[in-house]
């Protein structure tokens, strides 16, 4: 992780941590880093529904245009829509204003290259250098060299068309979802702008969390809180429920009984279906170190290889691109289908998964029943930025982690890491015994809290 950027762009409390001044500097530095051949750049800007997104958008526009690039405004769109539109319309890059699954107080900035891919660590470090080390190298423009501001709010229609055309397996397949009764939780976020695509695909659809007011994004809704969705699916006799996060780059499901279907299970079933159709490149799927052991067992049973990347969908995508693989993702619901997208895409993943569900003719609960879930517990501990930077030097924490790793050796996993997007230390323990998992999670948590929080 860099000085400003984490595993998924920059994120912080809007206006006080992620300030307008910083957003303007990022806009200027991004225009320089994305620039080439002296050409006047065109940078697309998308945003989610947070109350702070308009303010940060204005600051980014000021930075981009004052550096001589033009800003083209997409309005509220999913992050994957921005990535697609960069490629479709030949833009020089794009910036998404969103803090993903975080609540409204936070916001974030994700920067994409001209290929619609998230910037590399090296490019982000270059932006950081301009802002933190040599801001004097950012030359402001004047007169006719100032960038223009244009609106492109119809861009989302291209994204919706893209999902419809790529829901099925054939060229321009209809992806007909008729016969499915579905409930969608749009998290009061970006998905609200495009979720109509499922109605266009023919499903009988109902929607919740579709009234964003700037303050309710991800609040008791969306992919981080499935309780309401689960209850309503059970009560309403739906075939499935789908929940997106704030910027709709991930999705999770609940089955017809209201039980959660994790990202691991979504990826496993899609990969199995792709292999059966001869569509799974190199019979390999890319996940992260957080994926459940039950997922790996199911993949092995079905003759599918797995590769584990660092946490973060950008690292999953890098492994996919390097190895020529076409499906990967995270247990949290980031799913990348690289035949169609360069980043996690909640709506596209949901559409293709639902198409697979309809083709199977089976209840979703039956499809996932063959995938084991080993006991896995996760927790996050809030700490200061200074503690986050130095936690790995603490001897007491390292000692208890090693003790846990020795205990679970060959029968589980221990992962302790700083969050890439929040001031947290995340602890994940997985094993065959729930009591052992809970014991060691509590033990590590106790040491971390004693050493870093007191």
C-alpha cells in the first residue's frame, strides 16, 4: 500500500480526511500521469450516491481541467460502467468517486487507465510523488489550454446494453430470465441507476434500498447486510435474492430459503458451468487467500485449478491477465469475468449467474449444497494509522500469530493483515473445528487490542 492509495484506490472520511484540496491535487496529478504525446486528455468521472460525492466531483473537475484535461461527467453509475465506457469511447482514463461498501461518512477515489483497468501500484506511486514530493512540477494551464467540462449521462445506457448482450453464452444472446422471480437490494447506491436491466431481461423483479438520499448508502442494506433481503426472499417465495454494494462492483446472493450464497460459491458454480461448456480458459480460476477451504475442495473435485492472489480484486485481475484466465474474484462478491470486463462487475456477474441458475432448472439451494463451508471467522479491529503502519513489528502479535499457525498447520489457515481501505487490522481464522477457530480468533484479537488499542 502507498502513502495515499490502498488496495482499492484512496479512501477516508469525506471532506476532513479526503479533502477537497486533496481531490483537486489528485485530479491534477492524474491528468499528468494519464497524459501522453501532448494530447489533450478526456477523463471520465463517475460517482456513487453519497452526499459528499458531488463536492468531491467538483474538486476533481477543478483539478483535471486546471491541468489541461477535459472532464466528462457520467453522473451516478456503477464502477464497472465507468471501466467499460473508458474502453468503448476511447477515453484516456477515468475516476470513480466511491467508498464501495463503506457507510456514507467515507468516500474514495479510484483511478482507471485508458484500458479501463485500475491503475498499477507504480502509476499510483507516481501520482503520490506529484502530490506529496514535487507539487511544483504540476503546471497549471490558462486561456484556451484549460480543459472543458462535458456531460455524458446517457453513458449508462451503453453499459445496460452491454449486460443484456453478454448475459447468455452466444453472440448477442438474449439472456432471457423469464420465469425467475427475483428480489434485488441496490444498497441505496450506484446499482439504483442500472438495476432496471434485470426487468429488461424478462425476470419478475422487485427492488429494495432504491431510494438514495445521500446518507443511507449501505445502511442496513446491500452486500454487507443481507438480513432484510433474506427475510423478504423467504416471505415472498422468490427464486433468489441479489445484493450489491455501494458502487455495484460486487454482488452476493441468498437462495430461495434466504440463506447466504457467498462469493466463493458463486465463483465455484460459474467456473464449473464454464468448464462443462468448454469456456473455462486453462481450467483455472483465480481467487484470494481469503477463499474458504471448501471452495478449493470443490474446485479440485471438478478438475479445476485454483490460484490464490493477494486480497483485492485488482490483484486478482493482474493474476488473471498474466495467466490468461477468464474468471476470478473474492469471497466478498467481487467477481471478474475478463471476457467481458476489466474489473469486478456486480450486475454482469449477477445476470450471468442467474442465466446459469435458470438453465440448471434446479433451486439455488440444491446447486450450492455440494460446496462445503469450513468454519471461518473474521473480525476487524479499529486502530490508528500509525499503529496500522507498524503493527507487523510488534513481537507479541507476531508470536501469537505463529502459535496459531502452528496449531492449524495442515488443518486450517490464519491470516492477519491491515485493511487496504480502512484503519483496521483484519483477522481471519479457518479450521475444521468451530470452537478452535473461535478460541484462536479471540486470543489473537486480545493481543492486538492490548498492544495497539490501549
